[in-house]
C-alpha cells in the first residue's frame, strides 16, 4: 500500500540531501509537519560520494535529531591532522590547540542514510522522483509547490518553503534577479577523487602541498580510503586510470607515505570543480535557502556539510519559534545570522585552498609566499591555533 501524498503541509522542503533530511527530522521532533520533494531516487542520492568530516556542532545536531547512534558507533574521532609541505610533515594538534575539540570522520553518505532511515521508520512523507518542481507565491502567506509524480500533476500548499535543493536547484533560480546578489569565485583546477577499499595510509588526514600540486589523504573507515589530487580542469576522468592516480599520489607524498600507501581498485573516481559561492540574502518572504542552495565552499576546509547543518539548525529554530511562540524574530533574523557564519567558513575555505594548492599561472612568487606563510603558521602556536580553531568549526554563537 502506498501512503497518499499530502496536499497541504506546514513546511514544504525541496531536496532530500543532508540539509532537507536534517531539517525534516528536527521539525518532526518539534511536532511540525513537513513534506520533502526530491527529484532523484533515494538510491541515486546515496550514490553521490561527498566529504565526510563532521564538526562537533554537526555531531550535536545529529544527536538532537535522534539519529546519532550509528555515527557514534562507526565514526572515527580525530584530534588532529597532518600537513605535508617541503617534504616534512607537521601535525596540527586540534584537540590541544582548541582546548579539547575534535572532529569526526563519518561519510556524508552514511549520515544521509541514517536520516533517510529515521524518516522512513516513522512514515514521514518524502516524494522521490518528483519532477518539474516549481515554487509559487512565496511572497505571500500562502505559498504553493507544484510538481508531477508518475505523470500526475500535484499541488502542495504550505506555510513555508525550504529550498534545500543544492547548487543546481530550482529554489534559488526562482527568485527574481533584482532581489538577490551572488558572489562567486571559480578556481583554476579541480579535485580528482578516488575511493577504495584499502586501509588509509595514515590514522589521520594528510593535506599535502607538493610542487606537483595539492593532494589529500582522507578516509571513510579503517578499511576504506578516500584520496584526492589537484588536477587541471581540462583533465577528463576517462584519461585517469587507477594506476595513473596511484602513481601521481605517490609522487606527491613523502617517503613514509610512499612506503605505507596500499593501493587497490577504485570503487568510485570523479573530478569536481572548486568554487566559492554565496547568495545574499537567504530569505525571500516565505522561502528560505539552506545548504548548497545558498552557498558553496571549496572542499579544502571540509566545511560544506557542516555549514549546511548549521543553516538547518538556525532555520529549524526559527520555524519552531514561529509556530510555538508566534514570533517572527527568528525568521526575520535567519539570513543575517546564517550569512555571518557562512562568510567566516567561506573565508577559511578560500584561504586554506590558496595556501595548499599550486597556482602556476600566478608565477613563481606565489609559491614563495606560500612557503613563507606555511613556515610561519606551522612554527607559530598562534598560527597553528588559528588553523585548528577554524577547522574544528567556530562555536554556533561565535561573536554574538
Ligand atoms: N526538485 C527537487 N529536488 C531537487 C531539485 C529540484 N528541482 N534540484 C535539486 N534537488 C535535490 C538534489 O537531487 C539533491 O538530492 O536536492 C538535493 C540537494 O542535496 P545536496 O546537493 O546534497 O545539498 P545539501 O542537502 O544542501 O547538502 C550540502 O552536500 O554538496 C555537499 O558539500 C556539500 O556536504 C554539503 C552538502
Ligand atoms: C573527504 O574525506 O572526502 C574529505 C575530507 C576532508 C576534506 C575534503 C574531503 O577537506
């Protein structure tokens, strides 16, 4: 028996990525109805390989949403990471430098699966393969969403629309151009990622700045690794064999890394462009943008998922306040509150990207500036602390 699709809800959520699913769960905990409309199938959503480093605020939100159990069992707590530069490794002892904070390595795919399972377990409505989603009248108190499912047209009436539909979604694109400002920087290279069922080369992540370009040694578990290489945007994925990937990674690592690296067949391989992007504002009447729909960071600082989670925290609090206290203060402040946090994570991600990648088009002086900056940062407690403090994530109430 299929559950009938509701025609009215309090919050229509567009997109069943981490933002939409987490928002749905937090609203459900507060007794607020939501329907999620997702263009793809659930399996497709789970097949996308994304990052996997959770800040404490993201861990806390998964707990608050009641879906943190498997994350605590399987996630790996990391108190530091390494930076490899000029052939030498330097450890950023995050835990010590931040007075006891850590991050957790837990794949976005797993987090998404936990949220999907929790939603399904209590029978909350998600419409997968919702086609031609269009949002209407969000300037009024009676917004609507129209879409088709299996060839049948539907209308969903609601109080609010949450645009959690990622960078290529319909929500941001539906806002009149004169009402929105977009800030963007596209980087002149991409990340070639490879996932393999091989033990990670090291217990902790290694961020590498080598003369051949950036590399990152990351992981999903004790038996699954995720590696990345900076590559020109003109490279095509079909041209990168697994063997060529491993060979290039070896050349960017140090002696110890080369010795310890265990290679194997790739489970997934893809090239992603790097972009910094922010939309202002994030609220348009009864429409709110959250997560990748409103902003993109280059992955170097592992901030994408964490920023999405904090947008959702602010948005769920604002909507709960609206229904429970009849107050619009939260929804009025949503955009400014999010943007203040977003810009700091944007700045860190941009800066860390500049520091760790090679920019040959900027001439030899750019490598010299990097050399001096890394030499300063990694030998200065204040410099290393600044990296650590941003990497573990600034507190939710930072600067308030
Ligand atoms: N109609 C319905 N659903 C849509 C539409 C549409 N027109 N357009 C996009 N979607 C869906 C996508 O299929 C996707 O499942 O919205 C979802 C958006 O999910 P994400 O792109 O994962 O974005 P978000 O949930 O904000 O998660 C942010 O993902 O890209 C990473 O680094 C980012 O980790 C961060 C996280
Ligand atoms: C990942 O594991 O995919 C990952 C980790 C850290 C990053 C980016 C990606 O900075």
